[in-house]
């Protein structure tokens, strides 16, 4: 067994998770023989989600299946599709997929939201921030976001091509504690168990080494696009963001409950919390885009764990956009913190020194109350 693997996790990370992302593969949602939605299985997944919600957890779904559902209705042949055929199938299938989630979740009095993302939405800073704010608002309002790649508009150059990595980006975006990849395989093996009888199962990966990465293979499903290689790539993204990742067989009824109860699966273990990983990234910014100078009252507020409000900023320097990292300086020029600015330098210059209640009248739109939210701030 590789050095990076252990016999079993000290505890099931899902048990203490506050925010969970569940990724559902096409092979689970869609019957390969008929191309129809596997509704009876989906009902048990929804029951698992409801149970997590009642236990105080926040849940996001990243769902494949739109293309697999839509191709039957368009009479598209089996096998690889051209990009425009995939996009057309997604346009048809997405309606049916969203309706199924809406019907099953709202029957249980849980609001559901559809969110379509492309690779650019998670790579370009402004789009990333907008998507992050939308998802945070949905969760705060008690909704379950159902996320899929926006196949109908994505080009070959800006597609993920699989939802495993999209799920990892979503987990990173929302600072999730756990990402569950429900798949057609129960975890990571040293080789493809369908081809090699000597393949050994790996229950826990503590470090993603080149040896671990070499264990990836192709997709075993006719309707899915992700294989073990994409799952390992997703694990690298998730673990770096402070998120545990689990690969588990999802075809069983109540797949999430089975993971909670200790079913066979592979856990990629994080080394720090999502909050710590995010703070480390902010603190490690090599060259902040600008600087905010604060008064003594704001400094005391920051030291007590509060956010930086516009009223406490006396001046600024540099050119920066919303979402850029900036330094926070005392009146004497000493750096006391770094954080992600909620405003561009142009807008920030108009509201510094003002009360939060004045922001909308000054800028003409209702922005964030904070110049830098405490979750986006690291004391130096």
C-alpha cells in the first residue's frame, strides 16, 4: 500500500461537516439502457439531503445528467457527441433534470435553485465573486443550489468536460468541509479493478503524490465523462482548499447515509480547515494590489475580530478591483492585515470615512456593508 495511504480515517469527516457538496454522476441519475431518469434512486438521495438539512448542515448539489437525459429526446445515437450535439442535448435535458430536483425537494418544503456555471465563472475573479455571493445567499436563505456546467453556452476551450472538477471548484468557492463524489466505483484502487485482480483498495489518502496520480484511468461508464483521473484532479483542488473529498459508490439507495454509516469509500484528507486554507492564501499574496490606511478605532475593531468598515478607512493607494488582495496599514504605514477588498479603488475612494448607511446613496447601488469582511481578512 502506498505511503500516502492509511488503513482508515480516525473518524468519518462527514460527521462533523457543516457545509457539504454532493456530486452526482450521470451513470447514477440516468438508466444507460433507456436514457430515462432513475427517479426511485433520486428519491432516496433527496431523503438523505433532507436528513442532513434537519441536522443543521448546508448542502449543495453538483449534478451531471443533462446531456444523458436530453440525447434520448433528440434521438441522438449512442457514443461520443459533437460539441453542438452535446449542447443541444444539455438544453433539453437540463429542463427535465431541474424539474425533477424541484419537484422532489419542494415536496419536502425545501426551496431549490438552479445554477449553471462555466470554467470561466470559476477562473475569472469577478465572475467567481459573483457566483460565490449568489451561492452564499441561497444557502443563507435555506435553499439547496443544484449546480451544473452550462454546456449550452460553453465552448470546447472553456468547458470543464466533467463535473468532478467543477464540484471541487464549487467546494472551494463556498469553503465546504466535505465533497462527496458519488460514482460508479467505490473508491481508489492501485489499478483498475475491472482489469487487474491484484488491484488493492485504498481507503484513505493523506497526500496526493505522483504515485497516487498515476492510478487514474478512463471513465468506466457509457454516459459519464469523468474517470478516476478527474477525481484525483478534483481531490487536489478540494484538499488544497481545506475540504475533505470522498469517492464512494453511489448506485445504492441512500448513498449519503451509507457513507455516514461507514460504507467502503476512499477519503482524501485535508490538512487544514477551509477557513485556514483561505486565510493562508490571502496572507501569502506576494504583492497586494493596493493599500487601505485605517484609524485607531478601526485597528481596535480588527484586533477584536471585526470586519473593516468604510468609516474606519482614512485614505487608500494603488489600483485594485473588487476581489483583489490589499494591505491594511496604520497611520504610520505599518502593515497590520491583508484582505480581499469588496470594492474597487474607484468606488472605495468615494465611500472611505462614511457610514455604512451612506454607501447606497453615494455609489448608486447597494454594495457590501464592509470594505473587507472579517472572513476575508488576515491579521499580520
